[in-house]
């Protein structure tokens, strides 16, 4: 969430107003659906991997988890 907020703030800093900021976000995220999909698939897999690491840490002992 921090990365999302920081990224949105940096894009807002480059734009002149709220409307141009919204248009810029729409142009690069919504209008380029293929590029958004290409980036979001690895992000989703990384998110699932991090959640599975937490599940493994709670269910396995320390030695088994590190192996």
C-alpha cells in the first residue's frame, strides 16, 4: 500500500492538477490494459508467495522452514 500511495503522489507531483493527474493515471493504467496485465501477473504471484511464506512460518518449525 505504501508503494501505491508513493507512486500516486509522485505522479501527482508531475501533473498540474487533479484532472490531469486522473487523466494520466487513466491513460497509463486503464487504456494500456495489456501492459497493466503484464505487470499485474508477477505482482499477484509475488503476493501469493508472500502469503504462503507467512502460512508456512506459522505451521512449520524453524529448522524445516529454513530448509
